[in-house]
C-alpha cells in the first residue's frame, strides 16, 4: 500500500463525515441555500489563494526538476479552481475582493502556510493532500448516480472530473517521492482533514444567524 493510500484510509471516518455533512448533501441535491454557498465560495477563494502560495513555496524548495515542475502544475490547477469561483461570484454577485477569513479558514490557511514555510516539501505535500483527495472523493461520490441539473452542478462536475483526479494523483505521487510514513505525517494529514470538516461546518452555520 502506498503512503498516500495509508494516510487516506486512516481518515475514512472524516472523509465520510464530510460526505454526509448537511452542507455537502445540500450541494448534492441542490437544496443548499444560496447564502451558505456564497459564504463558502468567498472563504474557499481565500483558502485557495493560500493553497496556491503553499504550492509555490514547495516548488521553490524542491531540489529536483520533477518536484519543481509538479508543484507548479498543481499551483496552476488551483488557479483554474479560482476561475470557477470567479464565475460563481459574477453569477451571484459575490465580491471576492473584500473577503475576511472566518476562524476555520484562517486556522486552515495558517497551518498550510506554516508547514510550507518551515517544513520539508514531503510534509507540505501531506498537509495539502487531504483537500485534493477529499474533494475528488466527494465529487465522484456525488456524481455516482448521475450528474444532477441544479445550481451546484458545476461544482460536482469539477471535482468528479478526470482532470481533477489527475491533479490529486500527482500530489499523491509527490508524497511517495518525498515523504516517509511517520507520526508527524499522520498528524499533519489528520489535522488537515479536521480542518476540511470544520470548513464545511463553518459554511453550514454561516446563514444561521440571519
């Protein structure tokens, strides 16, 4: 079993908690209120900007050409995701220029950037992999019974696509190349998965106060 697979399988409880979270299920059936998704889009745009920076930091620290190229390709994939968010923002009149990160968003981005700045690139890949692998899992699971036709179809199409799966596999490959299966690797992966769950929870609660 690969290192990436071992880390993913060790966190199946959180993967399924995210899949069955009411926010994700609201995306699945189209019932998620627009205000909650709008909050999520803004927070995710802030997160993805930090995510791209973390990839770029890892690329700068890579000692070989393969790592340099792959981290830069993955950063390009994040920029494509940001374009999807800009489309949502234009469609639903969300101003992405003045997003203030929520507590869950700030905690997650602080963790990723601190890891990218201070630790080896293998642990950076480990810290970033849960986002990629989880979204790939969610997209494929939501598309399993056929592509729906509602406001969030684009979201499901994006994360269930073969192109996104290939990005996740590239990051898994970086983990195999640069990481050993240590307690720190497990704890970084677990922490990022907890951040993913909390990110969905924060978006779910965003509209509850009115």
